[in-house]
C-alpha cells in the first residue's frame, strides 16, 4: 500500500474551569496536521510550525511512539515510514499540542490499515503515552467531551458559544503545576466541586449561558493553586468580564487563558483583548464538533 494520509487533529482546551481532568472542548482554529506515508528505506520524522526546533524528530517523538504502540497492539509489522507533523497549536500553552500529534498519528495509521481498531482502543493506546485523557478524547471525537477511560462521551457545541484565547509570553510546566495541587481536599471542597461540575455539565448540554457564566470561575480544585503564578490570568479574567465575557479560566495547566463569549460579542472582545494585552498572542476561536479528520 502506498497511501499518503493526512489527519487534521484539533487543539483542545481542558478543565473548563470546574471540570478538572474530565471536561474538554475541541477547537477549530488551532490544529495539527499529521501526514503518514510508507517509506522504502528509512523512518523519517519532520516537524513544521510551532515548536519545530523543540519537538523531537527521533524515537522520543510522541507521534512516533503512538505508531509503535499501535504496532504492539495490533501485531502488525510496520514498514519504514515518513511522518510529518505540521503543528499549528501554540506549543506548551495548555492547548493540547501533544494530544493532537498522538491522536493524529493513531488515526492516520488506523486509516492506513483500514480501521483495525475502535476509538476506544485508539484512546487506550494514546493514554500509554500521555496521561491527559481529557485532551485526547476531545481531540479524537470533537465537541464537548467528558473523560472516563472506559466510557467515551461527547456532545456537539452550538456555534453561538465561542471564545478568545490569550497566550502570555511565559510558559507553565504541567509537571510543576500539578505538583502544586494539594494531595487531599476537604469534604466541603469536594462537595462544592461536585456541585460545580454537575451544573457546568448541565449548562453546556442545555446551552444555558446564565448558569455557565455563574459557575465557570468558581473552581476550588486547581485554579486557586495555579492562578498565583499567572498574573496575566487574573488581569484577563477581570478585563474580559468587563467586556461581556461569559467567564474566563486557565486552559489546561496554562499558560493559555480562555475567555468564553457569545458569537455576537466575540469580535469586540477580541479587539479589546488584543489592544490591552498587546504583548500576548490573542486568538479568536470557535469549537470543533468533528474531531480528528482525514483531509487527504
């Protein structure tokens, strides 16, 4: 087989304020294109776009690791191949660039071998390489997803819900960001977290933006411990609320900041944020309901 396959994998925003390690959404405007093709002589990995001088082009590359895990899972002996990763997702920003590379590679190789594995099986492979199942699932399926390893749930996001992402110049280490979280939480915080998560899920499924706006900034699990390192987050949250945002939170572990807004108000919020936070990269986005998709 000499098929050349390109998969477009969406970037993702995870945690959604009060849905820590469970809720995520796929993004239209940020994506990674992963191109897989057979190669007669050697395995070659190339990278373009964000992180092109940082992302490994050897066996440490997560897309390469995904393909090798696919080989183990299926028992297929893969030929040498070429893998090109065109990353259009800001690198190390909490926007799922690693997840997009992994999912793109797995969907590409699964397409090459005529869909030998189910989505559940692809996700189980992906989780061996990256532990952020919320990002992986949203990238794979698109829409709004709730992660639980054995149950794949997604729901379409209406086009009226959009957002503006603000990316500061600094990076946040996911490892250290998670290390700062407490090992245990009080019963009161646990109950409040469950209440917030239930209401946020209801708000998204029912497109109830009044509840969405009331709940999204009420997290007690991770935001209180992460925001102390992110001055820009606190500033953007206050500013965006003054300009009709539905609410602002940290995307993943940061440093990206996402301000949700109705479609009719997105351009105005984007213009205001771009002018006020001119040292940041500011990106207006809509949400992707397709997930990882073959584009050629």
